[in-house]
C-alpha cells in the first residue's frame, strides 16, 4: 500500500513523527506536510503566492517534503504534482492519512480543522483518506507513542473491513492518553455534534491605543452536546469514527426551492 502522510501541525510536530512510526510497516509511507503550524487553517488554499517545497529530515527515521503552505495545499500539490514526479505519471497514493493532530477535531472543529481539510481534499481528488486527532486534556501529559498505537489499531480495523472507495473520508478521534500503558478504548461510529463553541473575544488596548481582540474559549466546550455525538462519546473515553462527505448540497430542501424559484 502506498500512503501519503500529512498533517496541519507542521512536519516537525510530534504527532506526525509518532504516527509515522506506528504505520511504517503498513506500506510505503511518503510525507508531504506544512513547513509551519497551520492549525485551524480550514480548507484554505494558496493562489497568490508560490508554494515553496524542501526536503527535511526531522529524525533519523522520519523526513519528507515540507510545503510552505496550508494542509489542503500539501495534499493538492502532492497528488497533482509531487507524487507523479516521484513515482511516475498517472500514479497516486492508495490512501492519505492526515495527523496525528494535537487536539481533537470533533463537532464544529471539523469545519475549522486543517487536519480534516487535508483528508477531505484527498478524497475530493479521488484518494480515500483517514484523519486522526488526539484529544488533549493535559498538554503536559501526552503519550504520543501509545496514542499512535491506538490510531494504528483503528486504521487496521478500517482497512480490514473493506477497500475504501476513492472519495471516502473517515474522521478518527482518540480520547486522552495519559499513560504509556493505557488500555485500548472501545471504538464508536458516531455523528458530528452540531452546536457552536462556547467562545468569546477579550477586548484589549495596546500601549499605542490600538484596540484589538483575543479569541477566548476552550476548543471542546460547546453550547450543547447531543447524546451519542462525537463530542459526547469522545468525552466518555471512546475512540470516535465519523464518516464525512465534502458534498454540501442540502438535498432535503432542493425540491422546496425548485418549486418556489424555478419557472
């Protein structure tokens, strides 16, 4: 299996290094990831600036192509240009894995997430994908290697179920892993929680008198949480898997608007 590995925390992030180690025997792993941190970049892409690339060696066993752009840029560039240049015309990965992200991507965070955007871009271009994120309650107590082992177990079970279709994307969230021997949590397939974040903005004034605002809030606090949703189930300590779609047409309301607006 030929796998494109990417993320949004940047190619030097511990999550991608650890996940690479966990999946290294799954097939041929080839990495194209942002040069710098691109958290919450969403599905932004670069048009007005060049995308500079360089090969970097992060550790003795992990390196890849660093792209001075956003996560979706990395995947678009990799599938359209870098992969064919490396492996031959008309070739492409069998699978894209995006992560492991430093922080959960559940609920509305799915829309903001560069990790998920990279996975969706891949699926849009015809390469199935899996986004992987780790929910962090205590950023001073993170066991990346154990979390990546859990992620590998989920990936193995996904791939053993059936071949993923070209435009398929799955969003995986691992609950907090606070010890190196933490047991494997149960896996639950759940829907996305649909509620805004509890957040606000602190109004401040600079020494020069300029008013500015600083985003305030915690990324996993929502105005409401639906029972059985990804936010609810992840908070109870389970691994969540959510199938996603990039098709945003609201099919339930199509006929209503046709009847109202079409001649």
